[in-house]
C-alpha cells in the first residue's frame, strides 16, 4: 500500500506540474488542485479527494523530493503521467464525493448508530463539503435536512459538528444559504450561540455568520430573531470566550459593510447606542486582534450611506465617547511600542498598522460629524 500511496502522489504532482511549476519550490503540500470535468456518479469529480487521501498517507519529505524531481521532467512525460493518473483513478473505482456523502447521510439516518460513528460521519461530511459543488450536491441529495436534524441531538459534540458543517457549506453560497434558511436552521443555530459549551457556542455563531452573510433574507430573519440583542449580550460580557467576541464584532462590521441601500430598512440597528457602545468598549481590550476588529466594525458603520452613518456618528460621539476611546487606544499602542525588542518586528508592525487604522477611523468620524452639523 505504501508504494501505491507514493505512486498516487507522484502522479498527482506530475498532473499539476504544467500549471503549477512555479509553486513546487515552496512545498508539494500546498499545490493547487486542477479541476476535472464534473461527474458526481463516476469517480472523484475533482482530484481533490485523491490528493488529500494520498498526502495523508505519505511522508512529507518524500513528497517534497518527488515534487523537485517532477520539475525536471519534459512536458510530454508530464502529460503521460497525467494519463496514467486518470487510468489509475478509473481502475481503482473509488467512490465519488457525492457517493461518500450519501453513505455518511445514510449513517446519520440510522437511529442505532453509535455516538462514535455518528461523529465520524459528521467529520467526513465536514471535509467533503469544502468544495462549493460538493456543498450544493449535499443540498440536492437531501443531506442538509439530515445535518440540521443533528442540531437537536443531546450530545454537544454532535451539535457542534453539525453547526460547523452548515457554516462551511453556507459560506458565500447563496443556494445552500437559501435551503438552510428554508429548513429553519437559523433559530436553532442562534440558540446554540447561548450554549454553555465554548466550542458549541463558537461554531453556532460561525454558522450564523456564514448563513446570513450577503443574504438579505437571512439578515431579516436574524434581526427578527433578536439578533441585535444576541450580539449585545456577547460583546458586553467580559467573561465570555474572546473568540466569541471576535466573531460577534466581526459580524457587526460585516452586516454594516454589506448593508448599502438596505441599511435604510435597518438603520436603527447601526445607530443602536447599546450595541455601538459595546463595540467601542472593545477598543480598550488588551487583545490587539479584538481591537482591530472593533475598529473595522466602527469604520464600516461610519461608511454607511447618507443619514444612517451621520446618525451613527452622533451616537458614537454623544453616547459612546469614541474620541476619548480612540485617544486611550492610541496611548496604549504607543506604550506598547516602547516594550518591543528587535525580535518583535511582527508585533511592532502590527501595532503601527493598528494606529494607522485608528487614524483612518477618527478622520471618517470627524468628517461625518462635520457633515451632520453643517
């Protein structure tokens, strides 16, 4: 079996060498996958599944050595190896991604399935839905409804994996987003965000964010399900997991950045004094990443169109004390810069970039205040 693994990897590397030779110097583990013609019923619809399988069963050092050897091959030899790869895949008669998803879905529909096997089936789906065409296939074969049903499972890890799958499937995928929303998963996922388990809450919010991003129907449902209150509760809770706060403040900025003309309908959301105060307060965090996400959220709100951003600027000034908060943050960053050594180049550059972003936010803020008073 070891020889087969090496053969597959070498052939995979050969197949991609024509278009990716310039990347082979870096690492054979980061090669782009060349798409084959889609055929969900016969073999892998892309080379991705085969490549991941081969890499997972091979020695990284040998992969790198093989990649270097392939660079030296003439073009006709590479084409020959591409043909050999296709023949190998055909002869192995390995199941397609769609067939593997059907197997996992059938397992989940088995009420007598052990918890360990249930987790395994969900983990397989988590990997399989990464390509957007696989996520769409999962929807077509009725798999989304089965995964959503797992959100009701008594086991927290099962619920967490199910939410993770839904989030990954929904990312920038309107077709899947629409189906998941139609099946009523959003309210279940929002309840998961309030779970005591840290991982369950984080994956729940991850799924919510992916589901409503650039999706006006999803955003309508989110606001109707008290989504603003949910965000406020997370952002105002200093004892909550910081990853959850980062996801929540990122979602605030994401909603504002994608609002455009639809912001008129939800203008009060972006001038909500409690929500904005929660975001501004995060600029005092000792975590630089959280500071940055808070600044980006404020910037997105201030860049909304027309009267909405001016109203938000008024709230940020009168209620949230944004100017004072930005000045405190500036002083914190400058003190921090004095503590860095020559070995802390990355940290120093990051702090400098944060101050640049802070200055941008302050300039936009003052411009909006000036426009609203004129």
